[in-house]
């Protein structure tokens, strides 16, 4: 761990959460506005890269103990499962379903299966980018 970057590490902790929360906002807003799983995943990857710049790879791997190749696999299963799920209902491939639901705290909410697809894309983008960055950064 780099010990001489107190200002960078302190501001990174705050900035990481701001970027991460904005990526979640972009993810949820992506169905009705520009954004979605791909852009949200890129923002989350950027936030993790910021952590990697302030700290070293071993510290971040201890903080985020995920096997990102498994994250890629989960994302692919979500995306392909959502897209192929329409076949079971005898509708064209990639046909999405939606409906209005009354959720506590949120009220009348419109939910789409496209959000599950976007969640898969989000996980694939984050998993692939962080796997590439870890493999490049791990070779010293």
C-alpha cells in the first residue's frame, strides 16, 4: 500500500462513492434516457480504476474479493437468459415484458425484463474490464 498519498487516498474514498452512485443512477435511468448497463458498467469500472490508482492492486483485491470472471459468467447468464426467455412464451427472441407494480417506498413502479438484461450487461462490462486491468496490473 502506498503510504505517502494521504490526500489522494482520502479524496478517492469520497469520489469513488459519488461515481458509483452516479453509475447506479445512470443504470436505472437508462431505460427512459441515455445510459443503461453498458454506460453504468463503464462508470463503475472507472470508479474501481480510481481506487487502483490511489491504492495498490493487492489492497483492492482484498477490499473487493470477487472473482470477476465469475461476475462475467453471471452477467452472460442474465443477459442471454432474459433474451432467450421469450422463446418459452412463443414470442420473438428478445421480446421483453413489462408491467406496473405497487412497491412499498416507491409507489407505482414500471418494471421491465429489459432491466434484467441491462444488469447482465453491467456485470459483463465491469467483470471484463476489471479482469483485463488486473491481468495487466498483476504482471510486475
